[in-house]
C-alpha cells in the first residue's frame, strides 16, 4: 500500500502560486519552491513532477480560485451589463490594491512564457477563452433582451473587452493610477448603455 502523503496538497499549491506569482516561471527555482512550500525537492518531484508540471498545476489552481470563482459569483448576482461593469470595477480595485504590482498570473504568463512555449500558449489561450466566454454570454443576453445597440456584434464586443482586460492588467503594473485605468475603461462601458445606479460599475468620481 502506498504511503500516504504527509502534506495538504492544496496548501502546497497555494504556496507555489504565491512563489510563481512573485517571480514568474523562469526566475523561480526549485529551491525557491521548496522553501515556499516546506517540502524537500525530492518530495516536490515525487508529488508534482518537474517545475513546469508544478507551474501548470499552480496556474490551474489560480484560475479556479481567482478567475472562475469571480466570474461565477458575478454572473449569479448581476444582470448582464452590470456583470461586465462589476467585473472591470473589481479588476481596477484589485489592481490599485496590488502594491507589489504582481498583476494577473494568467496575463503575466501570456507575456512571459506563452510566446515561446506552444503547450503553455494553448493553456493560456484556453483560460483567455473562458474570460471571453463570460463576456460573450453577458452580451448575448443583452442582445436577446433587445438592450444591445444595433450594429454591435456580440462576439466582436466580447473580444474587444478581452483585449481591454489585457491592456488594463499591463497598464496597472506600470502606472497603477485610477484616472488612467478608468479612462481606458469608460469608453468601452458606454457600449453597454446607461449604468444602473445599483450596479457596481465605475463612474467618473469613483
């Protein structure tokens, strides 16, 4: 019978996420991961494989807890236009509170690793497609309700919002200024029509 593991896998993955998030894949050593997780290097290899395998597991953990959980919560509690506004408002709030300027692990990986790693490019592409899917679902609901302005294609707008998300994440690491980020976002949100005052979107004085 195999010996049971003497650690909590989720806790180890959370520690690895923090390590990769601070340093990136290439700059993170196995020694860094060993120190962060409290596991010896042989134990890490036995449990998770090599560094890239552990990174893939950590990225999935991050996606599940950060991206998917937030999208699910927002979709369940907001009308479609407000869901997009709240999503971006939350993104700006998180970006401004990110004093270490870590940004988003998925976007960071898209810039650092995906350009020269075909497998990681596919992985990151799938995560970005999930975010695009959230925008598309919201916009299609708006269209079906007759609330999407004529002449706007839901899929094109979903891709536009995805591109805006990527731009905001990058800009926030270099210039974490509310005026800049909200100025980038405001024209795009106008495509959704007037905001409900009960919604969580941005406004000029937020």
